[in-house]
C-alpha cells in the first residue's frame, strides 16, 4: 500500500507540538534540582563501607536487614491513606528511606519505582504528633537524596515542592509558628526535630520555590535549625542560648536527663554525618559540644562499662558510638574501640540490656573497618569541671577501679524529669568491681513508683526542723526533707562548683548549695525554710587511695541534719511478676545481695517493713557492707563517719543492675542523724577492698574546740583528717583552718598536708605553715629553709618567683584569683603545695526558692528564664600539700 503524505497543516501542527514538548522539557529541567545527588550521607554508594565490605559481617548483616525491610514495602500502596497499621507518616518516611537506600545498593528499579510512589505521596498518612512530621521529614529527605538521580524532571519538581511544604510546616512547628517561643521540650520533641529540619535544608539546598508556594521559610532557615540555632543561639525561642543546652551539658556533653539521651541520639548521629559529608568538614571540629556529646560515655560510665544511675539513667550498656566512629580522629577511635570492646555484647549483668541506637542504614553507610587500630585508654581518668553538672573521680581504667560521681546541677531545662529530681550534691560510689553506694535511679515499675525523686533515693543530705517539725513523709515515713532542687520553671537550689584540684597526688572538688526550700507534700511542691542552710560538700581523693567526703552544714538556727547512704550491689535477687499483675506485689520484690553491720554487729535490714523508718537505737561512727561483686569476689565497704550519729534504717526500692522491673529491688537506706545544731562538720571516709585483704582502719580523734577529726591507718602511713571552724587542737595539731588532711609516711620524715582556709597550722607547738593576706592575694610561708632548696617548680615548670620570710623560709605567693601547684625539693625533704585564693561570696543574688505549692507542670509560655548558680559565702582556701621533715 502506498503511503499518503500528511497534509501540510498536519505537519505544521506536529512541529508545533514537538516544539512545545521540547519547551516543556527545557522548562521542567530548569525547575528541577540543579544540585548533584546524592550528597547527604555519601556522594557515591560505591565508596561507603557497607558497599565495599558487603560480603562480610557486620556489613552483610546490615545489608540484609535493609533489603528485607525494603522488600516488605514493595507491596505497600503509599497512595492509600488508610493503612491498617504503620499509617503514621513517621513510619512511612522510614519505609521510604529503606526503599531508596536499597535502590542505591542494588540498582534494582523496583525499589526506585516504589520509593518514587512513596515520595509522590509523602503528604499521605496520619500525623498524631508534631514529632511524626519531623521524623518523616528526615526519612523523606534522605530518600529523596538517594533516588533523585532516577526521577524524571516532572516527578522531581513535584516531590521537591511537597518536601518543601513539609519542611516549612515542620520548621514552623518548632515554635508554634511564633506562638510558643518559651516552650522547649528537648528530649520528646525539639532535640529530635531540629536535626531533621536541618537535613531537609541540605537536601533542598538549591530550592528556590519556583511555583510560589505559600511558604514562610526556606532552606537557609531549615539548615540554621541544625547549626546556629542548635549550637549557638536558638532564635526561634526567647532564652538567648543554644537549643542543645536544654538537653546536654555544654561543658561535659552529659545528657541532662540521663537515659533520655536515647530519645535524640539517632537523630543527632544522622545530622552529624550529613553535615560532615555535605560540607566536607567535620561537625565535631566546627561545634566542639557535638564531640563531647558522642564521647561522654568514655568518662561517665562505671569501670565495668555500664552506665551510672543519674536521674533517669540505669546500669545499661550504651553502644551507639559506631554511628559516629568515622568522625573521630585516630586517637579517639582507639579509645572508642576499647570502650566498645568492653561493652558490645557484655552480659556481666544478667538483668541489664544493651542500647545500640545507631540506625542500621547509617551504619551501612559510615561504619568503616578499624581492625588496624589498636584499642587504647584515654589519657585522663577523672573528669572534674567547674562548669559541669556531673563530676567523676576515677582511679584507672581497670574493671575494679575506684569510681565516684557527684551531681552539681545548675541548668534550667524546662523539664521536671531532671530539675525536680532532688539529687543535688549526691554521690554514687563504685569500688572493687561493684556499685557499693547507688542512686535509686528512676524506679517506675514496682510498689509506689516514686521515680527516684526524693531524698531517700540519693546519697545526699536531708534536714529536719526541731522547732516546727515537718509532717511525716508519705514516701519514707520520715520527718526529714531533702533540698528542693527545682522544677520545669527553673532552679531553686543550684549547685556551685567552687574549686577543682587535679594533681598527680591529690584530686579534690568543693561544691556548695544554698538551701532555702525543701520538698513539701511531694516531689512537685516545696516549702520555704525559716532560715537558709548553707551546704558545702568537699570530696578528696588523696593518692587515689580512698575517698573522704566533707559535709559542712550551717544555718542561723538549730537544725537536725542527716547524711543518707544507700549501700547496694550489682548482684541482685531480681523482682519477678508471678501473677502478671500491672503492679508487682511486695512478696515478689527482689533485693540487693549484701550484709549490713552497724558498729561491728550484723543487722537484718531485709526483715524491716517496706518504707518504714526504723531507729536502730545505736549511736556510732562505724558501718560496714559486705557483698559479692558480679565477678564473684567478695567485697567489703567500710564507712566511717564522724561525729557519731543515731543510725536510722529504711528498707526502700532502688533500680540497680539494669533498667527494667527486674532490677527494681529492695535496698537498705541508712540515715546518720545528728542532734539539733546550727553547724555540722561531718567527715565520712569510704574504704573498700576485697575480703581477706588488708584495709585501712579508722578511729575518731578528740577535738578541743569546734569540729571533728578522724585517724586513718594503714601499713604504709597514718592520715589525720579534720573539719571545723575557729581555733582547734587535736592529736598534736593546732589550727584555725576549716579542713585538714595530713599524711605521715611510716618510718619516714616525709609527710603530706592539705589545709583549707585559716592562717596557721602548728604541730607540737611548731609552725608548719603560715598563710597571710598580702593585699594582692595570699601567700604561704612553708617551714622549708630557702638555703636548703634544690628546686621549686610551679605547675610543672621551673619557678624562681618565690620569696623569703624573715626567718629564711620559702614564701609562695598566689595572686588574687589565681591558683598554682608548687613543688619544693630541698635537702632531706620535699614539699608539694597548692595555694588557692580565698573565694568571696557572689555579688549576684541567690536564686530565690518559691515558697508553698509549685505546680507539677509549667504551662507553655510561662517557663521562667535562666537561673545562674549562687555561690556560698564563706572562706574556701584549699591550701597545702607538703612533704616536710618530722618523724612520728
């Protein structure tokens, strides 16, 4: 059949149609993404570790998990708005990310086709919470980045517009579109949402809103949520501080709420990796607090690798760090490898669990092969910081090393979880492979579910009013009350770290609080004291030998002071739920394994009634706790505390050895109770060791004057410890110092000495140290003749600026506001000296405690601003550590 050519008019029409199609294509191409994709987590899938090592574990496992999840979504219809399950857009966004990464991994277009359908319907699904929108945004942004090269220009434009609309709405949600500029909920929402919005900002970095959508924000705004607003100053809220400071301690990186770090860490891991790959620079360098956040477990975990019990924390294993390993330098990688070698798969505590929150998709993309790097320990052991909310003393990196923590909280977080967890200046103590003095953690499953918020749950202090007694508490059958730390609206009793000492031969910290209110009817209410109480807690760790805890409490009137101690063990009889009830009954509650002795006599604490305060009828200064650590070795903790006190015991519940209900078990709570007095100088010595090994022994020393004193003996030395005020004499010493620690080495003329405050220290009538105010600071005259000096160093460097007294002895000046570590090497003797300038009271007003009832929750928009720490008035001059000549 002969073909008939078309009419000229038809030819012209087809040419016009063809030209129109070309123009449309050009226009569509001009409106689609101009940036190369992928560019978020990686630029080329062939370069990621999971692609390179995909045939070997663990990458092969991660690959299989991702493919399996993607395969499960191939049958899902993402255009259907009524899925019976998983219909929340947060789930849909995650499924889309699985499909998109599977496409990158395999090149199989079936994953592309389904991911395309999901992205074209990214506005379909349930949104029960604003958090769902933020999580979905991250999933869709990553998925878009991974499938964009396979999209048509038309699809690309539709998806970019839809993703921009979602990003704009999520960004505006961050402060309620300007209506919630005082509302911050870091763990539950903002800490997760800001990183997700920032990821979308980079996924759409070149987006210019070509279709003039009704958007109120753009990519620059979205990216700022994860940079300037997260780390510098959150301009979406009115606090003039970075958002990250509501969730993490900027000084140390510790999460302010404890276990709630698990709510946000995966979001931060994604963002840290996206930022670093996209900008080709390390976010840990650009924002140092990010590095602190992802490495805090290195220093805050106990020597066995398990987490502490701070606020909501539990004795769990936290092993998300593989998600950030690629951003660490070689030395940091070595330290993290050691940590993960200790924690990954650890089953030491059978009722605990491991929390590995690093997303599988992220690990496939960023976790490399580090077999060539040898594990190593950090250079430092303890972590003491004047600006931090949590302090840690650590002997070394062995599993049975000494470890002690101290809470020094001073941050407004807008959360009751941490601010109303009344644990200020409380400690936990780990020694010889066991947690021997434990915080109660967040008890939320058994009996009264107090969430560990009261004074009975912490190794701290409590106060009774002898003139107008408090009502008997519902939580501890006691008239004692703990300091009211604060609530979501701000701090009532912030802690101030006054002094930190870190030398090879002495570590110490001085922290204080001004207590103006205590807990009233429950954790959410407070009552003002008739006059404030100043509390200073000083912890010494001399020669990494044992711990000394000094508690100085002073008020204008007489108070009854209590020191609370919670002996414990990681070895437990677990709580069991035999009946499947919603709440566990008393007969099913487990207990810590441990034997208590009071003044050398065994005491059956386990037979006591739950929550009933029992007066033992004993006044003593000596307690002991014997248990078996998880490694099977018997451990003995001796607690020697002066002055001698009434011993009260309560059987209560604490969370120990894990996180879940099985670990919420009975534990003894001991209160050392004083008679009414306006000032208390308590010295508590903590000595732990393995049973049948030689330990130091303690005895009380009589004091002429005000104060208390202890002698600690071992085969190598005798230590004398004193706390008081004014002129005092004891055991051959005379001083007006407020604190003394003196070590006499056996069969040697050398001794070491620490003096706080005061102006003199004499022994057997001879001046050893004289401290005077020079006008420009303080200076100590040390009983070491200058003509006998061989060398003096200051902070490890040679020093020649010392003076000479009229009697020819060494004078060491300390300019005002300065502190230095001196070492004097002389003929026949060596003196090591630390001089600290006296710390004067702060000119700023003390944070005001609210009297009466305080609501449990502060409504949005009514949270108060930042309360800074108040410094306690009085003299704190930690002074001298010395080796001088006297045989004793």
